[in-house]
């Protein structure tokens, strides 16, 4: 198993532990209240059995999450309560009070102390783990900080359906204690942000923050903006809108400072210097010392921009740029010249030959980094505009098709298997007719975000048309694909969309086929479309596997 | 990792599809991590015995893991209902329970389980444990 997978599993386990901890704290406080009532002889017919079950659950689960002491103590208390729970018929107060005495109540109360003991770190290391066959999707951890536990729970449940990995924590302080390094986004009640926001000052790199609250006056919003909040939504929270805001902030964060630059310079020392400056600024750099290597390097690295010296031995930058433009693939690639040439005439001439911009030497390191970062970001935005669907941020029809074809070729070459899926929202026209296009768009975005979360980074996801989507899952068996997409269907059906106070649900139909079993990738897409059509006829809401494909076929990874 | 055992393993039927019946959400989530991400199995989790009965025919588990104490249908009752389905008369079943007195274990085994896994379990070791149980079964119990 790769180290990445091990750390991914460890991280998920941490999140589950944290979630268990929050839940157990509530269970314990409920148990404590119940025990105090029992001690004074107050209980309903099922209260004792309920308390017994609650202790039994803690005894069985606490150890799994590393809270061994808690589990053992809960087990001891469970054993004490068991004889009462097994009595059929009414319990006399005296019977209960004999077991639930002051000592019992205080033992229940101190369960919460063993919860604050840090869970024992698992002694096992990655080497002991078995290989992972299915790469995990990248879940975005969201911490929900809300003063009202019920609202927090609602948000957690809502966001889960959108493919986030939400955890409710009672305060920002606790969120900081948990560590924010692996957290993708914070969702915070506005009042909490204003009163506790200062604890975030000690954190070097905070995730994006979205506030929810009732206050929508200018002053209140300004105060939140001053705290560094990135987004705000009015309560009651429209969860799909919240999920979309979170999604946007996460993507923006991921993309800033993640540019790819190719530097072409015949001076090895300058090349190394520029490279280091940009790498330290967080950019990915590919250095080309010999201009003749440029075409191969481009195909391999696929930079956002190229930074090029104007005069490199016998080679001239502008001619090299012109040569690049021979290839349609590189027509849109921004080329920036680094030059000590100050002559405007010369600059214009160079630009006319296929360059995009000039940085005049000498440049300071800081200026170089900023200038290059900004251009990378811009180049990426433009590229997105061309290749991405503006509503969903997914690949456009033609780009998705060509990506799937690339995957097809890869499958043929390496003898791997992949799955292609067509997805279509059920009765989507009704949604548009009944709730309007704005709401319809939100539904489409909802599905897009869900796909982004539930699928892997390496999966191809495209918006094929209106409410139709196409997905390719490389290195994936039909069974796995069917399972993953079934789960997408279930999540989608669970999302409550809102329009004018009305809640409604939208389901999804999917058709899947094995990509490599067809003569061309377009044939596979057509076959997936036919499977989708059959799904629609068979009652929608679910996954249908193309008939040509025997379901028994399976990956042996 | 187990290169030496490869030939031997290939001759046996591989365990792939496991059904887990467990009412507690936390445990379902950690078991998913333990059996899917760590163990590489294909897992279906069911929140109740009723749900398990509904999912049975579609998923065709090779092995069923049941929590003993669940509201409504408990583990043993669920297993009994599963056994009424002709395709799953012999499907190996494992009980998970926080009670592991020896006489209780025997009680569960006599109800048709092949093993009992005590709770709490170590999420990192659960897959190994299940693989061990699987490899100790009679060959005819290990269905495709």
C-alpha cells in the first residue's frame, strides 16, 4: 500500500474517532441525566433498557475508536445494569435504586473523563496493512461549529449527502485543538465566529471559513468580513447552496499558488536560480536548458505558461515561440519572455511572432514570483473557460469525449479495464418547469459537486449536455463502478433541494459499460447511453449495466 | 506481501463480497474503512436485519457479518431469516458482539455462525481476522 493511502486511511480514522468522541459525549451526558433520575426512583417503562443499550453500545464501540478505558468502564456498568434490563414487567423504584446508587451515578458521570484521554495511537504501521485495491475518493473534511447541536446535526447530515466529510465540534477552540491542517473548510455560526474568532489568529494556515447566521445587516456582515470570513449564508441554511459555496472556496484555495511553469534558458545558473525562486513560491517548475528539448518537455509536463529567454546561443526566443505554434496543441500556451531588451520596437516584434508578454530583466525574485503566479492563475482560468462547463466546472462535452478516448487508448495499450458511465437526472424538465431554471441550475451543480467528491481525482467527469453527465473511471471494475455510482444515486436522492420553502428531491439514472470492450470509445459511450435508456425504462433512480457486458467479469488487482 | 502463499491462495475461492449488518452508524463507518480501504473487500452495509434481507439477493454476499444486539430484528433472528432463503442456507456468518463469555460464544456458534468476533475490534486488524476465518472454512463453504 502506498504511503499516501496509509495516511489517507489514518486521516479518515482520525475523523471517525473525532466524530465518535462528539457523539459519545452526548450519549454520556444523556446517560448521566437518566442515572440521576433512576437514583431518585424516576423512570419510564423503557428507560432502564434504553440506558442498558446505550452502555452496551459504548462498551462495544469505544475500544474500536481507541477509547479502551471508556469501553471497559462502560462494560462494567452495563454488567451491573443487565439484571434489571432482563426483567420482564414493571420495575419497582427500590429495585432500580439498589443498583443505581450514588456510586453508580458518579461512575457514569466520570465516563466523560476517560473520553478526554487521548485515544491510544494504533501501534500498527503501514507495513502491516494489506494492499488497497480501490483508491479512496478524496473526501473534503468540513468542521461544523454551531451553538445549537440540533442545527449542527442538520448541517452535518445535509453536507454528508453532498459528499463532504463533516464533523460537528462545539467550539472554534476545539476545532483548533483538532488541528486544521487536514480540514478543507470551516462552517461556523456567525455569533461563534465573532466571539471566538480570535483563537484562529494562532493558526498559521486556516481553511476557508463560511459563516451561517440570521444577521444579514451590513454592519454584521462587515464585522464577519473583518474576521476574515470567506462566505456567508442566511439561516435557515440552504444546504445545496452552502455545499456549492464550500466547493468553490476549496477549489479556489487548491488552485492558488499551484501553477506549472516551464523555464527555457541556456544559462544553467540563471535557470537554476529562477527555478528555485519559483519552486520556493510553491510553483511546479520544469527546467529546459537545451531549447531543442522543448517539444518533448512540453508534452510531458504540460505547463500553464512558458518562461523563455530571448537570446539563447544560436536560438532566438521569438523563433522558438513561432515553432511551438506550429502545433495546434500549443497555440493557446502563454509564452513570457525574460529579456534585458528595453526597446519597445523589438518587444512588439517578438510578441508578433507568437509571444504573449515581456518581463524586463533585471527582475527581483519577489517580482518574478508574483508576476509568474498571477500569469499562471490567469492562464488556468482561461483554460478553464475553454475546457470547463461554466455552471458546474466539469469538463465540457468535447473535452470529456477526448479525455475518455485517451483513457480508452491507455486501456488498450496496457490491457487495463475502465468503466464509462452516462448519467441523467430523472424528470428534470419538471424541476425546471415547476421551480424555475435558477433552482434547476442548483440541482445540476449539486450533482456535479457530489460527483467531484464521491469519485476519485483521476476520474474523468464531464457535463454532456443539459442534465446529462458522462464519467470515465480508469482502473476500475464494473462491480466497483456500479457500487460507487449506486452510492452517488443514493446520495443524490437524499439531498433536499428547496424552492420557495418547498422541499423536493431529484433522482438520478445511470448506465455503465466496460470501456475496453468496445471498438471505439464513442461506441462505449453510446452503449452506456443505451444502458441509461434501459434504466429509465426500468423505473429510473439507479444503475444499469450494459447488456453486452457480463457482470461476472471482475478485476483482480 | 504474501508471495509465498500466492499459488495456494489462487486455488482457493477469494473472499470479495461481505455484507455487514450493524445498527450503529459509527461502527458501520469504521468497518467500511477497515474492510474496504484497508482490506480491499467489496462491502455492503445494512443498518438493520430487514435491510439486510432486502439487499441479500442483489448483493449475493459470500460472507455475512452480523451485530448481535440490534433493535427490531437482532443478529440471530436476522440470520435465521437469511437461512430461509434457499441461496443463503450455507453462507458463512460471523457474529460481532461485546459479550464474549465462552458459553455465549458456543451459543452463537450453535445458531449457525462460523465465528464470533468480539467487540471492540481493532479497525486495522479486522480484515486480517476475517481473512483468517475465511481460510479456515471448509472449501465447500467458500462459495464464489
